[in-house]
């Protein structure tokens, strides 16, 4: 059994994303961006590369989202302690430039619910956070499965993640705007209700809305823009 443990660890899927949200002090934004880029390029390479995003709208507007991964849980177990130099750089050069507000989260990429590969990224993304009511997580999964058919028909690039050990249970559906913000205009693909009825049958969108109201506690959305100059090289 002991000989099997390394194999089990190696066979785990690399589908885990770690995200950190930080907020720079308004008078220190330029210094923060310089410091975060230097830190990423020195300490975050290989499996621990950073992708950094500016949060353009929603309750966290003005903040930054730092994403690490994809990795497996086994890889994260084997990472070990972060070096003293690494920690000291954060504490000395970054921590004084940010507010105390922030968050840390883990999410697993769900291949079967997505219409795009995990690492097929875009520079602009629209994230919908969907929080399930107690006991309704399976219902929300079913709703997303029905939406996938609509996304596929409209050639939308949507990555679906399940929140893990990070607060309220739910999902993040991340629309990767491959053609830019113009994809957000209703005229680009047509109204969602019409597209949904075309894929799932006449009147099906009304049923979807009722099921959604029954299964979803709350939802919120935000627009993010990728900032490659702030992340790992």
C-alpha cells in the first residue's frame, strides 16, 4: 500500500485553482503593481505561476485577483513550506501597500459542465457566482447542464468551477470573452430566453427561471481584465 501512495498522488487531476483577492491602497497603486510583478516573477514559476487580473466591476471592483494553478490537491500537499525569503518579500514589499480586506479561495474546474478547456484563456472574463440554497447543489448542477447546451449552440467559451472549502457552496461560471466586450451585447448572439427555448424547447426558459429561483440562494457577477505585466513570466 505504501508503494501505491505516490502513484495515487500522481494520478490526481490538475484541476484545482487557488485565487487570492487583494486591494491596493489608493495612493499606492503604482508601487503595489511594481511590487506584485517583481514578487510573481521571482517566486512564482512552474506549477506555481501567477495570473493577475484587475476587477473592473461588482462588489470587489478596484481589487486584484491573483490566480495560481491548475494543480492537483496532491501537488499542493507536496509544496511544503514557503521559503523565509518568499514570505519576507511579501511582508516587506507588498503587505504595507494593501488594505486588510481580501480573500482566499479554492475551486475545481468541472470539465463536463464547461464548453472550453481549462487553460484556453481569454484576456477579458465575466464571472457569475452562483450560491446554492441548502440541499440544492445538485439542482444547480442540473441548471448549469441545461445552460451548457445554450452556450455550445452559441459558441460561447464558458469555464465552470465548483467552489471548494471557500465559504458558501456554489459554482462560478466564467465566460471567456474571446472576441472582447462586444460579446456582452444582447445583439451579439440574441436574447438568452430565445436561445434557451430554441435549444431546450418552447416555454422551457420559464421553467428554468422557476427552478432557478427554487435552487439558487443568490448570485452576483463581475468583469475582470487580465494584466500579464503583473504576473509570472
